[in-house]
């Protein structure tokens, strides 16, 4: 499709409304990550570190393979980030008692504190946005976000938006 072609949609939204949504997503993501980025920078970390800390915190005991599946990155991309987090005491890797080759990932106390701090920053921003949008809008917003993500990852959120 060339840029001159009309936007094909499954909704009654105009191209201008869709473009507005795209811009809002860009600005929202910029501001959603900005405060957390400042905290991460103090440790020499970036957004990749944040994602690892967040998802290891959400899935304690996850394997590296599971984390790779969530993040949709290669082992080569994850290795330096995870290695730094392990060396600096934010994540620990335990051997799996059933398969010693597998490493189970857990946040250390330091990692839990970092995850809690970063999540609190971002949670405040989301809570404020939900409050400003009004009652009942949070579920609709989550349904829209779920609709944006790929089909495979939608299964992680089966109770949002009425579809699986």
C-alpha cells in the first residue's frame, strides 16, 4: 500500500482520527517512559533493562526461554542486559531442580525495590489518566490496547475486551 492509498480500517474512524490515535500513542509512550528512564539512567540502564526487571518480577522463576518469548528478542540481545542485571545484583539465576541446564530467573531484593519504584512511577501516571477519563473507561482502554497487540500475546489477557 502506498502512502496515498486510503487507510483500510475495521471501524468507522476517519484517517484523521486514526492518525490522532497514532500521535497520542507516540506522546503517551514518550511520557510513560520518561520518568522511569531517568531512574534507569542513574544505574546505566535503559528500557531493555526495565523490561527484564518488570517481566522477571511479574513471572518469578521464568526461564530465559520464557522471557525471550515475552520480549520477542534474541538471546544475543538479552544476554548483555541480563548479564549486567545479574552482575549488579538485580536479578539472580537459579538452577532448575528438574533440569540443571535451565536457569530460573528471580529478582533479588535490590531488583524488587527497583521494580517497585519503576512500577509506582508508571502506575501513578496510568491511575491519573484513568481518573481523568472517568468511570468505566479503564476497561475500554485495556480492550483497545489488547486489540493493538499481536494475536499470540492477546491470549495473555483473555478477560479483556470480550474476545480471546
